[in-house]
């Protein structure tokens, strides 16, 4: 958004206008993808490419170069599916237009103006700070956790999710958004119009989610009773972060935990804060006749590059979900099979690692998907 303020590109600038070498397995898709689509997770690129391209300053450039074999889940501008890959591409745009490594651009253009010093983007800087280690479950039941043996994602994934900082640092970032781009130091980080534009609806998801009905630029919308928050969170190797902004109240809520089971803790903290503030924490809407719904047509196998879900009918007619992580390199164990809870036509709830997910069936371009922020394509009955 700073680059847009500076006139160096626009939301509808195509990636290849800045990165002419940008390529995917689908050449037509690569040629069409825009900055807006990267920021709204609608580029269609496979969202979970976690290639380690080393620890040098050229790691993001090398990451983008190896995307020439990456597949497209949907066409550019199609349905939203959370896309880490697209944000790394956006990070490469920053490198090229700023003429410096992404990590340095984050410090010079964002952290210093915000007055933030307690942030890490390079693993080698970790000993200079007090840092928390993520914890993963060691059994399918999730009853025990152990420190992870991998502390952070590869540096090449920096723009997608390895910024590490304190709650205070995240609140300083939040304050600049609540003040429409003006940091607590008095420095203007982005224009007021750019800050407001980030919060405006870009993708309507009301047909797929009752708790997150829309996405803006980077932010997604959350329903808190009669109020809407803009929010973002992350789950990375046993670390869980969550941020909600209530612009009309000048309020931000940050919760950081270092256990994969921290979703339940986060849910409880938000419920307590909501009660204190006269808000209603997000909760999926359950149809009055949900317990009588037959969702058997959803039975099947669904997958992405990283994840496989199997929905199978049990002898008591329940649909049971088995979730398998197709890339176990980060040490995360698969949860036990769990029964789904019907919530509405083509919609159900399931709890994995303490996190309640609202899942909706969606058809697009002749294919069937399950949507829960990401898309999983049905590949078999």
C-alpha cells in the first residue's frame, strides 16, 4: 500500500509488469495475476508452497523463480483460497521496487516509522531477543505437547508468515491502522485513504461463512454480534497469533500463544473480553433444523498440496472427518478422526487442535470444493 501511495504500482497492476520473469505451470494465469489478487487471496496459485531456498538475501527471488512449476487451484480472480505463496510474490514486488531485501524493507519502511524494535525476520537474530518456542501435539488425541524442533519457517516464506514479535509490537502496528495510517510516533506509514481501503470489502463470502463474511486487502472481516471487526491471524509450527481491530471503537485485541492447542485459550480470552466490552465473540450460525440435515452428499476425499481430508459415513450415519498433513516435515501430528456437526445446508462445523472450523461446500467451474478459508478440491468419492 505504501508503494501504491508512492505511485510505483496499482492494485490492478499485473505482476508480470514488475516481474517479467514471473511464471507458473499455467502461463496464462501467471500473465493475468494482479496485485489486488495477491492481497485478496484470489490469485488462484497453490497457496502452500513451502520451498526452502536458503538463507541468503536472494532467497525470495529464488523462491519466485521456482514457482514456474507451481499449479493453479482456480483461475485468477476466482474464489478466495488463502494463499501464502501469493504473499511471497508480493514480497518480491517490494524487493524489486524498493531495491533492497524484503527483511530490510520491513525495517526501514514499517518497523522504524512505527517505533517497533522487538521484531525478528531473520533467524540469525533470534539470540538477541527473548523468544518463545512453539509446541506441537505428540499424540493424535492432542493431550500432550512438546517443543518443536523447527523454530521458524524458511526465510523464503518471510512475507507470508515468519515475522516474530511481542504483543506490544503487534499493538503498535494495530494502532497505526486504527489511526488510519498514522503511527504512535507521529510518522505517517500509509495514507488515510490507503488504510481505509484495506478495510473495505473486496471479496464477498456471505454464502460461505457466517463468521467471516468478507475479505479486504490483507484483512478479513469478522462478525462480532452487531459489529464487524477486521482481523488477521496465523498458525505457524506451534505458534498462534490473532489480531482484531474495531475501528469505530479505537480498539484492538491481540492474543499470542505458543502451543498448537492455543486456539481454545484464544477463544476463551476473546469471549471474556467480548463480555467485558459488550461485544459478542464470533460463533458460527446453526440452522434451527441442523440436527436433521443429511450431509451424506459431502462424503469423499478432498485435498490441496498440503492437506487431505476424508469425509466418511460411519455405521451410526455420522460423517467423520480424517485430516492428514501431506507434508510432515514440520513435525505436526495428525488429529484423531472427529465427527462433524451439521450447521446448515452444505455447511458443517469440525474441531481440530482445539480450533472450531466452519466448513462449506462450494461448486466452481465444474468442480466441488470444501471451503474454510482455504479450498480443498474433491478428488474422489
